[in-house]
C-alpha cells in the first residue's frame, strides 16, 4: 500500500476484545483507521460503524476480507472460524493480526503455516501481546544482554480472580497457559518438547468439575524447566508473574512493585530511570493525544491553563528571591480574570 | 475545525523537545499530523520537514502561526520568545500547547492570561506533563477519593544525574522546582502563598558557584506544607518522588517500585491489577501500532508469526492430553516450512 | 566487678519501659540478672520482684543505688528525677543505663556531664536505642564505608498512630524529635547548630491546642540539612523512615516492605508496624546486652554517652524555642569536658 | 532440674555450627551456659573450653552425655553418629537439641522415635530453625488466622551461592530440601505423601556430575502441591523464599527488600543475604532460648520433635529415590507411636 495515507482496517468480531481494538485504532493508533467492521450480530457491527467517520458494517466476514477498500484485517472472531478467515486473508493477500488461537486444531494451524510459507512474505501476525509489554521486553533485553547468563529455569504465576462460566479444565490450558507457552518460546528462543499438568486438590470456589488450580511443567529442547501456576478462581485479582533463573542470576517481573533483579556481585534491585524521557515519555504522549482531541472537539484545552502557567511563574519568581535572601517570600497572585 | 480530518499542527522549535514532539505526533498520536515546522536554525527545520509527508518548513514563526493551513501550534521555542508567539496565537485564534515556561516574566505571563480571558474560550495549554503521568493521575484520584483524608503535607524529591553547563542556581528554581510547583497546585487544588529556599552546604560536584542541593519549602493558602529536595548533580540518575501525607494516611510514588500506600486499618501496599486490560492495555496499543507500521512499510509482521501460533497450539494440545493422563506428554512439532 | 558471675542490676521505675527491661534482662540477656526493682508504686515493684528468683523490691531509689549487692543501675524513672539518681550513681560509682532524657534541663544535663568527666572512666550510657537497630547500623556502615560519598542531606519521617493524652506540642520536640536529633549526630558524627520548627495547618484529629504535624529543620556544623516530619496522630501506625543523600548516592530505611500479601478485596501489601516495641524491640535487647557486656568488661559504656544526652537536650530546647517563635534558633553547646 | 540456676549444656561437635552455638549460649542466651564441649578433634574442644568460665573439654561424647554435671545436650556432630548419641541421651534421660538430620537412615530415625515414645515425656528436639524465624512465624500465624483461606499451593526457592566440595546430588535433597520438607509439614500441619525430583539441564558452574538445579514436587495427604527450586551453585547469594497460595489469597516471604540504596552506576537495590547465618542467625538464637526455657521448665521440647525428624528423613529418602528414577515416589510413614 502507499505509505502516505491511513491504513484501512477491517475488524472482524466486535465483542469485548474487538470493540477495544476498534476504539484503540480510532483514538490511539497513528496511521490507521477502521474502515469496515463485521460481527455475526449484525446490529452490533452497524452500531459501531455508525459512530466512526468513514466506517461501514459488512455482514459477511469473507466479503469484508475481499473488499478492495480493506488494506488489512484484525481478527477478533471466535477461534472456530479463524481457519476459514485466515485462508481468505492469504488468498486475498491481506495482512492480518489474528487474536489467539491461530486456529483451534493443531493440524489446521500447521496447514495455515504451510500455506503462508508459499507466499513471498508473511501475512499473519498472532496476538500474543505480552511480547509488547514493557516488563517482558525489559526481561527479554536483560536475557539477551547476557547479564543473567544462560537461562536455566522459569517460574510463572497466572492468576485470575474469576473466569466466565463456560471455562473448563481444558480452557485453562488453551486460553491461559497458552500465554506462558508463548512467553517461554519468546524469552528462550527455543521450542517446548514436553508438558505435564499436575492437579492439586481443587479450590472449593472453582466451578463443579473444573480442575483449578493446575500446575504446568514444561521442558524445552535444551532441557530448561518451566513451571506455571494456573489459578483462575482466586477471588483476588489478576496476577501475572514471571521469574527467570539463569546461570548468573535471576530476575522477576509482575510483583506489582517493578522488576527486582538479583545478580552477582551480591546486590538486588532494579534499573534506575536514566532521564525524564524514559520516566515521562508516555505522559507526553497522553498529554498531546488529549490536547489534539480537545482541539478537534473545539474545547482547545484539556490540561494546565495559562493561569496555571502564570501561577507557576509567580511562585518561581518568589523562589528565586528567597534563593537570594534565604527568607520566606510571600507569593502575591493577581486576581484571576 | 471539522472533526473528520487530521489536525494540522505547526511545531515551533525543533530542538530536543520539539523534535520529540514531531516524532510523537507523526508516529504515535491519532488524529493529528505535523503540517509545518519552524526553527531559528532553518536547515534543521527543513531537514525534519523533508522526512514527513505533507510537511513544510516555514522560516518565520509568526508566519507559521498565521498560516491558514495551520490548525494549532505546539510551542517548543526558548521561553524568551514565548510572549510574542503566544500573542500571535491569540490574535489568530490558534489553539496552542506551550512548553513551560508560559513566559519568562511574571508580568508578561499575567498579560497573556488577561488577553486570553477576553476570548470566548481558552486557547492556551501549558506543558506540565506530570498531570498526565499514570502515577500522578493515580495519586490525584486517591486524594480526590478521600481515602487519605484531607492532605496536610507533601515531601518531594527531584534529582538529576547532571544538568547542562548553563544551569545556574536560579534555573534550579525556575526549571526544576517549577514542576513541583505545578504538582502542588494540581494535587491540592489551591494556590501557594509562600516559598523559601534553604541552602545546605553544596555538592563538590556542582559547578562553581551553583547552589546545589537546595531545599524548597512551600506553604499553601490553607497552610499545607510542601518540602522539595532539588539536587541536580547527583551523578546517579533521574529520580522524582512525591509523598502526600493526609489526615488518614499517606501515599508515595516514584520509588521505582510502584506506589506504596499506607492507610488505616494498619496495612501498606498498592492496588492490585484488576484485569488484563489494565495490566496489558498499553501492550495492546504498542502491538497494534507496530503492526500498523509494519503493514504500511510492506513487511506485514512485527511480532509473533503464524509459526508461533502453531507451536503454541501444539504445546497446548499436549497439555490438554496431560491434563487427562497426568503424565508428561511429548510435543512433536512439524518441520518448519 | 569480677567477670565470672552475673551482673546484678537494679531497675528503677517499672512502668511500661522498665517492666519490659526487667523481662528482657531476666529472659533474653546473657550475663545479667535483675537483683533489685524499685518504683514509686511500691506494690508494683513488690509484685515484679516476687516473680523473679533472687530479686527484691527496695522502696527508696537512692538506697537501691547505694546497695552493695547492686552492680549497675537501669534508670527507667520519669525524667524529672533523673538528675538526683544519676548523681547518686556517680557518687557510688555505679554504671548506669539511663532512658532518655538524660535530665529535663539543658543546664543540669551539662552538670552531669561535667561531674562524670572528673572520674577516670565514664559511668553513664543513654538509651538512644536506634543506634542498636539493624537498619540504622547498616546505614551507618554504608556511610562510613564511603559508598554514598559525604552525606549532604537527610530526610526523616517519625509517625505515631496516636500519643498519650498528656502529649503537647513541646513533647513532640522533646520526646519524638529527640530520636532524630541523636540519629543525626550518630550518622553524621557532628553537632547540630540550628533548629527550626515549621507549623503546617494541624490535623483535626490532634488534641485541642497541640500543633501536629510539625516539620523540624536541622542544620549541622558543616552545613548538612536535615528535615523531619513529626506527626503523632496519624491514626495509622508507627512509622520511622530515614533517607540519607550523599554526594554519590542515597539510601533509605524504614519502608516496611517485608511479607507481601495479596487478598480480596483487591489489595496487596504487608503489615505496618503497630508500635515502637515491635519496631525496636530487638534494638533494646542488643542495647542492653552490649551494655551488660561493657559493664562486665569494666568499660561501662558501649553506646551513647552523657555528652550525647546533653547535646540532644540542648538541640531539643532550641527546638521548643523555635516552636514558639517560628524562627531558626541557634544551638550553643558548652565546651566538651 | 531446679529452675533457679543456669542450665549446664554439653555441646557435642564444635565445627562451624557447634562453635556458633557455643558462642550463642555463652553470650546471647539467658539461663544456660556451656559446661562441656566435645569434638573428635580434641584440641579444638580444649581451645574452646579454655575460653569459657567453668567449661571443660571431654574427649568421649558418650561420657559427656552421661556426665551428671550435664543437664542437657546440644548435638552438632556429623549425622552418622547421631543415632548412638541420641540413644545415650535417651538412656541417661538428657534433653537433647539435635541438629538435622535426626539420623541418616529412615529406619534408625523411626527406632529413635519409638524408643523415645516409651518415656513419660519427650527428650528430643530437632534443629529445624526456620520454625523460629520471624517471617515463617508470621506466615504461619497468617495461615492459622484464616485470612488466606485453606492453603492449596506452595512455591519455594532455595538458593546458595555455592556449596562445599563434598556436596552431591543426593545431599541437595537431604541437606537443602529437608528444610522445605519441614516448612511444608509445619505450615500445613499434615504429612507429605509423594515426592518427585525433576532434573533440568544443569548449571555449567555445578561440580562435575552434580545435578543442580533440581525441582522437587511434593504432594501432601490432602492433595496440596508444593514445588521447590533447589539451586546451590548460583554464584549470587543465599536466597530462601516461600509463597503460599490459599483459597482466598497469597503471601510471599523472603524477597530481601530492606534498605533501598541508589548510587552510580545507575542501580538501585539493597544487599542480598550472603548466607544462612545472616539470614537465620536470630532464628537460631530464638530456637535455643526457647529450648533452654523448655528444658528448665521440665517439658524438654518446644519445637520440632523426633517424629518431625523421622518424617523429614522419610520424605528425603523418597526424594533421593526419585532423583534416580525421575518418577514420583510415594512416602510411607509408619504409624505414629
């Protein structure tokens, strides 16, 4: 596509995840817009399309994929229909970001991989979003930098306060563990060769017949050990924690208190923030996005006003005076217009 | 302006901050683009303009402001020229986001406030970006929610590893303290009525004649006390910390280990993450922005591939099998195409 | 005394602190036992004596001091009677561990110091137990090791959930700030030359007429700055925190991060420290064990000296004066004998 | 024994641990003294005896046990001689604090339990000192208080920087895992019924032929799951961490967050714990003080019993078997006498 206009995306499936993606592309993503939405509940798609400039609802997902006005596809449909929709994307050469799972069967996933491999470039990206999380990216960089030596072990915790009523024991594996599976492959850059699920006595709060918690034990090609606590009815909160233990040290993320690193010589801690751009970079993004939105909405300001700038100047001027005298200096503000 | 096309912004001043803002608007902000850049070093502006579709350099900042193709202005010029440029924005009714300071003199800042107050709506926003930082927003929400009772005290720390050679004792007040001045006014919703600068013995590493560290003591209209350590030659790192002490508890941000909250009944801690959208919302943003960029660039994928989706499916299928048997299950991957 | 039998200690005053000390010496301190107890409430002393093998109650504190069966004295009586009792200890050459304050007046504290200085070895140790706390010892070692460079600043927080009904504004200085006064002198190895008490608007939960919180600003001989938040009616818990900022780095103790607990409703955290006995109980043990060992070894003192008690009294007296005037008050110490 | 004089203890074995215990009893424990020391290196025992008032060296450990001047015995000899020495203690009715292991064989441990059970009161306490550590006591109290609901899972980490050259794969089970075995039994109040040792690829820094790290998976009678990372050649520091996950929440101890230090080059953190003496030194003090008090009170035991020693031995024996087979091994305990 030409690089100088916005990418026109078709979002297929506008349930919770899909609707989030529509809002994201419309309000926070630069260089793209939602051109088409589709859902098996037609009214929902039409409602969403009506709220976005230049967006229309298309009833048939395959028609949406084939539409020449669509540059790329975001698949947030149920896993069971992914196979057909991915094949259509490949046929029509449409780049596609596919929410996990790729497909619901191992064999069809492999089919998709093989079909795509015959093209001259890949078209499919899978939505394992942890790879884009600051903490995981930080942990990956730490491992790649070699500070911890070669990784040997990983301990993971994956807890939900509760899960929807349709969750069963297998979904804990396919829908929860799948993230740690990808984290393992991402951090260690190797395949998993064995998996075992241990079943402790269950939580009384788990639905009848659901085995929860579960402990998954993974082993990689080179013999690395990974254990994962999967516990989806804790009643507390969402908690995702990962600790990698290497030959020279260990690092843990997800404690809700930042990353704590241990390595020789005998210290623990994290990285200090090198400068304001690292500390406040996202705040700048947020500030400008909200200002842009305010100007487009005609209110012009969504943040500190000129009065705030004046008041700060007055206080600082008094501060500079106190710097010279050493005494407290009163701040006299003009009446606010 | 009409809401259905991108906001065309003129960025005035493309030094470090201004160039950051150009990159931000171009790559991470939805609904806006940089239409005009200006700098007193003409070549720099022309270089930047040449790299952005539909952007041109304009030599005269006042001409850039007046330009009918410019919807809004971002002022990243030196403070000394802000007054003229802001007056031009007011005259031409251009919304403007002005990097601190508003102007370099208290009297001219007040002039600007008064001029703007005669319009039917505000046009000027000042770049105190901490108000958009997650931790400060979180702290503000905690205070507004009343959990800590009415605030009584605030302790702040503002440390830089080092500062540019032109920094002097007054700049520590006007350029560093100014942020805590705005934080005080933002968090407490009241004006500062007195300020005192204490001068401990100086750091040997501070430049000759510069008083560093300094301790600022602020007092607000209702008698709240704020102390600020300003120390800009620590040699360590950037560190901004704020603790508010209220009638019923205290909260501290900026420890590099998350927010730690203390309140009755006798507990300390922070908030746990309620769900994956809160935990990984930004990761989703990043994922989709990078995918959009990859598709626009024609590489289509910048993240997990279809193979990654297949491999995860294969491991999870083995996991489901182990869930039934309780035994380790080997994972057999096909040859990678 | 001969080193091969237990030190026989007279404990004068068996209120909360004194009774704690009796239990400590009887059950956790090696090489000492309580031989005599005294209290102005005779029944209390007799009750305690009856529970300890070989211990008797003595009605007159001066008789207890003079008793040849008493090797050393632990003074946990009210400050107002310390002067007489310390003089008796000096007269009878009895080593004495004196709970703060040394005496209630600066002039009498100086008298005690001068009287003691005429002996061939010291007899008086003052109960500033923070010097024996693991965290403070760790911080002292860090400073002495030079890793942080020369200290420049110190920020202290001293919070109580509540205080007894007799507490008034001056006692916050004399009974709470006195610890940070000694910590400053201990960590920095120099005298305090100026003190100022700032008075923010008060906590509504503070008793009528009591100024709480207070901010104390100390300055040392070499120009180091120390600020102390004193807040004794927080309603939350006991919290003592100290951060030292040096030329090359900073260190903070007292953040209360131990066991981390997560439970519904959606919180994480640990337990805050309910009071000074939980926070500093082990420091008291260590203090008394080291004092017992010093007395048995004939050196009598292994901790804060009478001079340390006098210096603290002088700084606090200046603090009380500043509490009234609001201005910085210089501290004038006598020449050290 | 009569309660009004110090307990006279014979310390058998004065290697690192035994010598620590001698110093502890002599200088920090109230109500006891070391009357006799013994070691197979006679000179070492004589040297130590010569430094303590009223202490003598005895060449034969059985003679030391039988000595009427000895009230109680502390066994810090190699495990291989424990059986004989414990039998002698039982014969002479001497209370004994026995460093782990109780004996080196499961069968002899059970013999000891049965012999002791024929007496009218227990005589043997086993040195599982973690039960006396503040953090473990705090965690036990949290569990017993019910705040976390019934425990379901436990994750443990047990790391050493390095181990002596005689350490082999089995000793990692018998000498390191044994602590988590006792912690499991202590916190959960139930027996362990199965143990499996998993063998990830080994650390290159581990001695030739030693399997390190190991992952132990324990299962209790009621189906609770415990996993333990055992890694004794990390090169970093000593690290013992325990997280319990219950029906209503979780709690973690051992994260090492104390003093937080920031200094160049750009790091923050605290000190990691160099070894078990720093981590558990106070627990040893508490253990011995409580044992001394129990013996003086005539109840002899206030801590882990001979049964606890036997049960730990049985679990570790199963662990060693799993180390060879790689399969889960059931633990079969004899009926409790």
